C-alpha cells in the first residue's frame, strides 16, 4: 500500500479520468478460510486499453490490497509498482497507449461482507459460495468499472480434500497440497460477464440428468449437500426437461454443461455461466420451485451467453429470464401468461420493479409480434449476439426483422415510466364516448388495449395523445374503467376530474 505522499503522486501523475478499459481475461486464485469469513485472493487481469488513462478495478474497502504487479514485473527495492487506493477503487497507472494490452495482478485479503462468503451449511459443515450478482461482485473480486464487461476466466480454488469445488468452465486438473487441501482448476474459454462470476465449495454429492434425443441439449447436473440429496432429486426432477424446452425455443445450449447446486447463500438464486446456485434454506422444505429453476436456466441463454451492454438494455435483460420462465410454466400446465403477468402487476408498478417492468415489456412485445415471430426473434438474438453483449437498439432491430415490421417502439416505450391514461366518459350526439388521454408530454401506443368498462370488455387502439372509443350497450354512463387482466399492456388508469 502506498503511503499518503506516494498516493498523491500517483493521482497527480495519472491523466484525466480515462475511458473504461476492456477486460479480456481473468485468472482467479481464491483461498477461503477454513474458519471465519476471511478470503485470500489473487486476480490477474489482461486489459485492452482504450486510452493512456489509469486502469481502475473496483474492490470493496474491506479487502486489503497486499500488492499489485503490472505485466508480471516483480516488486523490488529499485522498481516498485505504483498504485493507488481510493475507497472501493484500485487505481493502476501505466505508460502504455490506447490499443495496447496490459496485465495487472492484484493480491488481497479480508473478511468478506458479501458476494462469496465462507460459512457453514445447514448441517454445520464448512463451505463457501456466492457471486453471480453484479450488486455484490466488488465485495470479493476486483471487477472492471464497466458493469457489462466480459472476459474469459480461469479458476484456481483451494478447498479441503473432502470437499468439491464448482466454477464455470471445464475442470482442467486438481492439485494435491501438503496440508489436507487441494486446488481445483477450471477454465472457460468463452467470454462471460465478469460481475456474474460465481463459485461454490462444499461437501457435495452429485447426480446427472440428461434428456435423450435432444439435439443441442447439454448434460444437466444437480449438486447438493448429502442430507438434502433426496429433496434435490425431487425438486430438480424436471430440470433436464426445462433445459430441453428452452433449447427448442432459443437454440442449442451455449455451454458444455448446466449445474444446479445448493449453496450457503442468502439469495433465492444466483447464476453464472454453466451454473446456478440456490439458497440452502429452500432445501429444508421442498427445494427450489420449478419456476425459479426455469428462470435461472433461461438466464444461461439471455442474461449470460448474451448480456446487456448498457443501463438502457439492463432492465429488459433482467426481465427476459422472468418472462421466459412464465412461458415455460404456462406450457407445463401452470398459470396462463396473462394470469402470470397480472399476478406481478403490483411488483412491476413498484419502485423496485425494474425486472418485472422488463418482463411486462416483453409481454407487450409478444402481443404485438405474435407467438411465432416472437420466438423466432429470441432465437435470432441468441444466434447473433452469443458470447457478447446486446444493446436495446440491436434487440429492437433483431425483433423487427423477425416480425417484418418495426416493433422497436415497444422496447423504447418500455424504458420510461409506466404509461398513464386519464379517462372520462362524455356524451356527444346522443352517444356515450370513452375519452383516454395520455398523461405526460408524449403520446402512448397500445394497440388492442383491453379495458373493462363497468365490467364489460372494451377494446381501445391507443395512439397519440388522445383516443376516443364509442360505447354501446350501456343503459347509463359508465362510472368504472379498469385494465382487463387478460390483456397485454401495462398502463396506469386515473379518472380525469
């Protein structure tokens, strides 16, 4: 760690705030403690520079940086790597130009406050698990300041010899250490979202599920703690069928295998490439619910193999696994899509409802495109953008091409606030009319909006700032207008004074 004077020198020597650099590869060494929540890590990252500005990696201030190496150069008395630490940032200046590659190796340790946290299983055995969430990535791993960056990854994870280690990629080797521990080495050559990297260690038992005759399907594995193996077998009994259903919808599975694993994590579920971790508390009863399993399975295609490239696309991509899970559930005898989406209206309208708002945008898009074109568009999106990111504009283009007409306006409209319509009933020329006025500066498009006017179904093709619908069959002027729960548009209605 630099002293205060040297830290000021680094800050003074660094150019103005740089453009974000691209992380190309990660080599992660992780040593969770056998007791407590301490972890020791060393992460080597290869960067492609976008400018001469310093490289910045975000790492929680609870993690103490021991040393930083640049391009493999050792620290000596005469040549020391300069770096700075400012809050959650590790800042590494360099003398290279845009387009060059640079390697940084950051060694750190500390007591993890989240993300990957060593801790006990429900049975009191030792394990470590976590990651898979952009919100907690910096708590245990130095990550790029671009939340959508992707990189290949190699893992070197130490664990007791009695445990197993799960990480993304192919198991390359297992090295035996002299004190009852081993190091597991995994490698994944496909670039994946860095902030969704996850890992798990523990006393696992495994089972293999595979759907025979499914072209493009990969083996499905279930990892659980020994006391919960029977619960896991029941909970994941259709995990292979779920993966096969999404393979038919979205195309071949993007990775070599899919592992569903129990884990000592506080979340319901988190996912990384090839793996989904589920909170162990669910295994005290019936295990994870199948819609949750479907959601994390769908995320392998849309969320990990293809991920968003910006904040504008992030809401939509958070909604994709949720909506795809609802599609699977409807096909498997669960609630209809209309019923499933109506059940989450309050969540979508709430202040933390971005994910469900994204799911509702997809429900609207599917209603505009039709089932066949919607499925074709999703498959084309995976095929074109696999192992990369997608912007909202790229998604709009691909779905419009599948539809044969512009449907990007649905996605763009879904990025703003939930549309609101003010309504009133007026009588003109002996005819009752329902007047729907867009609240706000811009108009709303909602073709085929289904309303219940005093309980009677009424269709309104909303376009522009104001739409008028003639009402027939009412003995008296209606006094109540609601959105039909069987419809495909999420709007707020308010009576106009």
